[in-house]
């Protein structure tokens, strides 16, 4: 968005000069030579940041597997600039891109090399290092296999990093009944929680490890308590399936390892409440039978200084399912403070009909914000006031930040809430305009919440968003783009995390040249490069003596309600006037 400065009188007219006194500088994370797009995950109090990188440049290619275990050359051989060279492992930029795109699109194939679509890096604004998760260094590449998808989610001083990781992809040669060898490749476990201490990665085991179980580590505090969730039980059908895999006469003509993978494969990604969710197998959101046959509970792992688990505590559901109830239920923890209080969400066991933008009413699972303390799962908000609710983060002042789904004109959109566990104070501030949706992501110990908010009032299902921060103490709701220089090339779409120095890691849109999978710029037929929109992680740093640049929109851009200075009607009017189952439990 191109903006030019307005007269300083406009700033005075808002009546909130002091509230806007700290502007921000923007620094991209040093990952532009790794990939086109990378996404913010967290920033800790030491300034260390985690970012997820998608489709990295120059992943290693196993030409033997490409030739012998895939259909690549029969499908695309004629499209290559030099097929013979590719067979020898020699690539042009264009040929390498074709190969990488093929491998990236065949991650579910039974054979062939697997490339992770996303990996995580730890960085400051100068250096970066890989967070490998459960990946391993092998002789074949003299490096990590590049097969493991990893999401780092939180850190303490950059020394303790937690997140979740897929299992390592293994090569499993199997001679079938016809005497042919099939080189199966698959991840050796479902998603696992992990902690990285220094250069060593350690798995955080779930309560029930049937077929490896399932887990995710979302937050770590200074006392090395890790909050997340993990599998605590599975239906008997999972044990039956495992037994069938062990029997060659029952499992059909595949390897036992591949048979077991067919059971545990799949993902369980529960969306924010602004997106449709039902936890059954549907065409729109398929979950594996393995995950649907599990109960997943909020989990706190207590670590020692080496990252070993001292104790594991799981928190129950909000209700007790009937003995013959075989539905999948969960309680999740997303954040934990230094008092050891965790927050998250849980299913109630009920379903409700929700009308979302551009849709008719659909039946969804009811989810509510929860607190985990003293061994109990506690519902946080009155259920009759909200359609759905999620607690996303908690600070050391026991302020909880989260989202509720409420209807306005019969259309349900996400809205911010802040709730204090000690005083019972609660706030439900408006976003950037009256009907604007708001999604919080984090809160710091200065009681500042950050996230993303709708920035344009349209009838579209997906609206343009802007990063925001909301100060609980002053009740100010700020569009972070209003704190950037007018000529900034970055448009902040979402603020993802904030530390106690009020430094923010955010996702921003910026123009970058298109590139091959090698990282080399693409030159078009006119001999020029082309610019495309990319999403990258950026660090926003407060400028102690900065001055706000009031910016005027160009003539072709519609004015919007700017609430950065104040969320009061007086501030808005002044600005507008100036500018117009039965479960088998394992313990």
C-alpha cells in the first residue's frame, strides 16, 4: 500500500499522540536465500525467532530413486532440457525445478524420495540455523535427509526449542510374491512432540504410544514446562489392525512396516474457530481412522535442564463419554505461563449449527476455551454467550487471550477476548471496524495482545487482514501498518508473537522476483525478471524516539476506519473529519 505523509495536524486531531509515540522498524528474517516464502512462528525474550520455510531451494535429489522407484522419466522425460544429464545428476535450473516439483507433489506415493514441504529455522536478524526435528544426517547426502516436516513453535533463549515433527522417512525394501523388490518409503511415525536442547533433539513421548502415538508441543516456560497435547488412548480396532499387519496372510502382499504406516498415516490439524471444523472423515477434511480412533488430551511435560522428561501430566476431557461412544474427543493446551497454568480448548461432546460468511448453517463440533491447572480441565467462559471459544495464550499476569465466535446479523465471525483469571475482568474489543473478524495469536507480560484482524469490510469469505496489537491496559486497538514508515515495502498481514521488549514477529507481504527451485531468478522471454507477492517473516522493533508518519491513501484506494490511535468514538470521528468408544486406557 503506497502512502504519503499528511499534515501533523491530523495526528493532533486524533487526540492520541502519546499512544502512537512508539513506531516500529521492519527487518526481514535472513531467509530470502533459502526460499521465496517463510512464515513466522515465535519470538522469545532473547530475540530468537522461529520461522517455517516452505519449498526450500536446492533440496537434495536421489537420482537412483527417481529413476527406479518413480514414473518421473516416463512422464516428464521429454519435457526436460537434457534428460541424459538429469540421469547423471546434472541439472539445469529449469530441469531441477521440474524434478523438485514432481517430488513435492508425490509425498503420498508408496515409493520414491520424499521431500519435506516445510522445515523450521531459528534465527535472529543476522544468522539462522535449521531446527531438524526428528530428521537425521545420512551418508547419502552428507546432510539431513530433507524428508521430515517440522514445525518449531516456541523457545526459551533459543536454547530450548519445542514443536512437532513428522517421523523420519525410511527405505523399506520388500520382495513381493512375484519376486519383485518394492522400495517402500514412508515416515516411521505420526507427528511427535519434541524438544531441541542445543544441537540435540529429544522426543516427548505421548501417554499412549500405540504405533508411536501422536503429540504436539506448543509452548515452553522458563521452568521448562512444555504444554501441548498427546494421545492417551485408542480404540480396540487399532490393536486389531496392528495384529493384522503382523500376520502375512492377512495384511496382503506388502511389508509389515508399510502396513503399519497405512494405519497411522494422516494429520489432525484443528483450525481456528473462524474456520469450519468437524472431527469426522469427510471429503472436505479427511482424518485417518487412526486419529479418529484416539483420545487426545492436553499434556504438560516437565523437563530437566538436559531436556529429559521428569514427569508427564495429562488433563481430562470436559465430560465423561458414554462407554460405547466411539467418537474422537480431545482437550488441547496451546500456551503455558511461568506459574504453570496452561490454556487451550476442548470439545464439549455436542454439535451446533453455525452460519459462517457465504454459507448456510453447518453442523460443527462445539469447542470451548479451557484452563488447565491443579490436574483439572476448567471451562473458561460462559457457554451461552458464545457460539465457540478458544484460549490461545496466557501471560504471567494471568491474562488469557483468545477468540470467541459470535454472530452479527446471523453471520458468525471470530472476535478477540481478554480474561483475567484472578480478577475475572474481561474485554471483548471491536476490531478495525464493527463487523471485522479478529484472530489473536499471543500476549506478552506487558498485557499486549497481537494477531490479525479483518482490514476491509467486504462480504467475501476470506477478507484482507492486517496485523494488530491490543493493549489491555489502555484499551487501544492498533493496526500495525499504521506504525510503519509510509514508504515501507512491507504490508503486515498478521502479527504472530510478541516478547516482553514489545518486539513482534509477523507475516508480511512483499514483492520478490520469481525463482527456480535452485534459487536462481527466472528471466522471462523479454529478458526481464518478474515480481510476485511473497509472504515472509519479519521482525518489528519499537523505535523509542520514533515519530508516527501519517499517511494518505492514493486516490484509487478506499479509506478505512483507522483505530490505531484509539478505539473511542471521539478518536474515530476526529480522524474521519480530518481525512473522510469403549476406550482402552494406558497409564
